[in-house]
DNA sequence: CTTCGTGCAAAAGCTTTGCAATGCG
DNA sequence: CGCATTGCAAAGCTTTTGCACGAAG
C-alpha cells in the first residue's frame, strides 16, 4: 500500500494544514473501515481535547472538495467517509457479520463494469464497497 | 409488472388495514421513483388531512417488517423507500450526482458473485447498491 | 498582519417516542 | 369491546451555520 503523503500537495495548493485537519486526515486514511464523523471525532479527541465535532464535519467537507475523501450514505442513515488514495485502484468487500474487509483489484469488475455501461449507460465508481459474508462467517 | 394486491395477505396475517396504511402502501407501490417519507406524506395528505408524518414513518417501518418495502439510504442523508413486490430480485445503481436509481436484475451479477466466492470465499449480499454516474451525468 | 479555520452555541433537518384518544376487527 | 394504531407534541440524532477569537502562512 503506497503512502503518498498528500500534505505537501495540499499545502502547495494554498490550504492551511492545521493540526485538526492533519489529525482527521490521518484517522480517515489509516482506517480499514469507513468511519462516521462521530467515530473520527472520538479517535482524535484524546489528542486534541478542544476539538469540536463541527470542525470534523467541516474538515470532511473540505477533504471531499479536494478529492481525498468520499461520503457514503450508510444504511443506518448516517454518513460514512472513505479515504480515496490516488493511484491505488481497488474495491472492498466488507463482511456484514464481523466487519472484516477484503481488497479486490479493479480488474475483477471489468466485465460487470462494461456490461453496466453498455446496457444502462451507467459508469461505476472507481471505489466500491460491497456488503456480504466472509469465509468464516458464511461457514456458520 | 404484476399487481398482486398484498392487502388480503396482510389482513389474513392479522394486521389491521387502516386507511392510513392503505394510502401509504398505495403511494409507495405505484411510484416509479423511490420516495422519501416527506414525499409520501405530501401525496397522502390531500385525501387525509389529519395524517401525521409520524404515522407515515411507523407505517413504513411496518411495511419493512412484512417485507413489502425496503429502505435505501440516499446520498443526501435521507431515507428513500422502495416497494418490493415479491419475486423481483434486483440490485441498484445510484447516481452520485443526481441521485437517480436504476434497477439491475440479479443475474447481471452472477459471474462476479461466482468469482468472488471462488477466489475470496466471499458471499455477496442479495441486495447491493452501487455508486456511480448515470447516463446524463456521465455525459457532462 | 491578514485571512482562513476553529470553538462554541444554537439551529436545522429527519426520524423516533410517550401518551391519551380513536377506530379496526 | 379490547387492543392495535393514530394524532399530537416533544425529544433525539446527525449535520449545518453564525460569529468572534485564534492561529497559519
């Protein structure tokens, strides 16, 4: 997993890299799961007690505008935020039972992608997160 | 599109078929789009001025428990409700730009499903919602 | 220094819940 | 008639916004 640090690029683009922004970016980019704003907040608070949840939301919006994060509507009605590293194309399989995630290279989706584009003129996202059951949990 | 009236079945199962429940069911089952609770409410109010939005929410939860309706998280953070006539398995493509949804029969996923099970021992969910761009939004 | 970002507090949705009244079966 | 369901009102949650202070460049 390549670790291009996006911080230099962001600074070069004139954005202010505050400690809050760094912390949120660090949590989002290092998490396997897609986290909610509240979860991100909880992970950062211990090191930044003054942090406000509003700042987390604003930072997440900013990260979306610069293309580093995508917001996904979770089935519980909350939003979850996913890190989109540039140049590392893969999709996720997420086990609905134990939460484990698997990475699948994009090529596995080439056929489906082509078919959906042909039949529905629908262009699939580059980053998919598909629910299901992993080996162990499906066995039970 | 088959039009089995689910009302007799529901009554037979001992549920009370109030005018509010009938009205919500009628709106949900006859809509092409997946509606929000507010939209359903707006369509029913003219004929039932005393109707409360809370009743719409409670009726939608009831319809989910009896398997006639599924709740989908919309990218704007609200829930949208889809009528699920029995025996019509499909997945969803949801446009990240305009929110439009497309239905794709499950068979289109058979190959991918088989491959993920073979290679990763991962069993895909029966109901997927895939993000991407629809025809119009991809064109821009 | 100047401007952008933050903390705080309050507001704005969407959805749920408690309770007495209503009406379905 | 009895009890599930409703209307009403209020609360709960997630997310957004206004504003003055504070810090980054």
